[in-house]
C-alpha cells in the first residue's frame, strides 16, 4: 500500500487513513489507486468487521489533485488521448462501491475539509463523525464538471433533492453545524476529540453483531428506492439470515443471563 494511504487492521477494525496532508489529501493517481485497493482489501477480508476511514492533517480530502489533473489534461491534448476522465471508472467508482457494498459498517471520521470526491467518500460511509471545524464543499460545477463519487445519489437522499440541486448548481462550502442539522453528520464533536470519538465508534461496531450490521446496511440501501411491499420482502429475507447467525444466539442467551454479549461476527 502506498504511503499516500495508510492501512491497518487491528482486532477486526480496519483503519484507512488518507495521508497526503501537504496537499490537503488531494487525490493524485497514486492515492486513488491506494485508496481503492485498501477499500477492496477491507471488503474482502473476513477478519475485518468494521472500517474507519479518516485522514491526516487539516483536511479530510479536497478531491481531485488539480495540479496533476492539469498536467494530465495537457498530456492528453498533446497525445490525442481522451481518457483522462477514465479515473471515474478506474478509481472513484470502485472506491465508492467498495465502501457502500461491503457487508460491514464504514465510519468516516471527517477531520477537516471534504470537497468534491472527498465529499463523495464521506457520504459513502454508513456513519459520519465530524469535527466541529470541518467544512464540506460541492465543488464540481466550480471547475466545470458534474458530480461523481456517488454524490448525485447519496447527497439528495441525505438532504433532499432541492437542497442538493442548490448546492451542486451553485457550489459553496457548508459548515459542520449545517451538515449536522441537515443529517449528513451523525455526530458533531470538538476537533480535538474527533480521532478518539471516531475510533471508539468504529471499535464498538467492530465488536458488534457483524451479520446484523450487514443486513441493516443492505436493507437501507435496498429500501431507498423500493416500494414498502418490496422492502418487507427484503426484510423477511435478511431477518432469516440474521436469525440464523451465531451472534443472534449469543445475544439471546446473554439477554436471558443478563450479561453483555460477546459477539463473534458470524
């Protein structure tokens, strides 16, 4: 794994840290490849039961590294290669798919600015803990681009289509407090408590009933654009899966014994 993204697994918790603080954690090609590979590794590793996505420095991620992007655009013009924007297919889409589709919860610890694709990565998480000094920016139209990294799907589902359209058509920054009030931030914490709080939440999820969490994640995604009848059928299917898990048996026995359950994640 490249130094631009750090990857660590400790007792069921995978921590993925974007690590280009000198560039506000902007995504150059190396960082995009490393983040994609880290997210895929966490998704595929059965020993990983939860993921914490965070960053070093003052920013969470400001999106595309525009300095590198300008260079790539110039090279593409000179060579006649029109594939610069293939980064969406090769990098951004796989990153968001890995985060949203893995059968385990993903926590984003948003320590600073999340802009463009960085906003998309934060929204792709299942749970967001945000420093009170953080900011979010819908910067795509500001550089004559459309939304990517899943923002056109995740943002309106969190804050409504009208507000999402306003933010995307007229790009601006919005505060951590606004993010909390609108439902983007699940928890708002003082900046100096962000790392500890995000780690504690991610650890609690890593120690929890993994099969149930996976089912909850799948049911929320499924029900986002389905009928109630379809959602009920999906709940029936997923509840059968959760009910057959070892963790469910452990939880029931612990409840009867008035003890805290110790889940196995299966």
